[in-house]
C-alpha cells in the first residue's frame, strides 16, 4: 500500500501510527554529516541525539538547520542549537549552520546549499537526519524528493514527550500533532510536493 492510497479525512489511529512511526529507526550507519532540523523544542529533544551521534563518531560534522526565531529569543533555531552544542563540547569548527529556512522543505533546500559549499554534494554519500520521531517520515520524504538520489539517509529520531509511538493517541496535544502531520504528508504527496512511498 502506498501513502497516496490513504484518505486524509478518514485516517484511523492504526494508519496514523503506521505512517508516522513504522520503519523509523537508526540503521547505525556512519555518515558525512549530521543534519538537525530546528523547532521550538529542538534543544530539548533533537540536540541530545545529534551530540550522541557526534560523540560516537558517526559523523564528524553537524549542520543545524532553521531560520525561525521563536518568541523570547534573539537567535534563530540554528544558532540556538549551535550555541548550546558548543557549550556541550562540540568544536565550533565542526558545526555548520543554515539559518534562513522557515519550513521542512526549506530546511532541505537551504541545507543542500550549505552542504554543497562545504563538501560539494557529489562527495556526500550519507547524511544522518535528526528530527522528532513523528516528523521523521515527512523529513525523510522531503530529503528523498529534493536531494540527489545517490545521497543515502540514516534516520536518527528523537522522541518528544507527547508524540511518541506509544502515547500520541493518549493526549489532545499528541493526537492533534500526529493527525495534522499525517494529513500534511498525504496532502503534499497528492500535490506532487513529495515523492510517494510504500507504507
């Protein structure tokens, strides 16, 4: 069954769980760069995953992506992540930043330019993608749609409090977040903005 076969208006809990959480796991491969997608909670849930990957030697560069400036901060997502990573001991020379993107698609497009300027895209074999688990399917499909197909992707999800595989359906916040995310994926595929994929 393909994602495009799903009806966004009649999704069951089982379909949402399958779409957002099945086959989303780290294959333990080594990559050229860790790419961390920004969000309002990226410091809490995504940065620790990236630091762990870096310290384990899975990649020797980290790219922080995100141009949104959240209320109460004067820094973009990318620079908040960079500043905290440096505090946590990541060498500044191993950090790249992309600070103009305002959406997942823009994360990928703007990051591809930063990656090309640093590595040249033809030299990149694999990227380690870090985002929230429930956001990973859309992120993966966006990278797959807009990056060259020779670049392999390793999925390195980080769980948040309310939108995990085992609890998204237990709270109003988790249910709203997961349902909205599932509908976005289906609708973007229907519009041609994302490649279709097998469930």
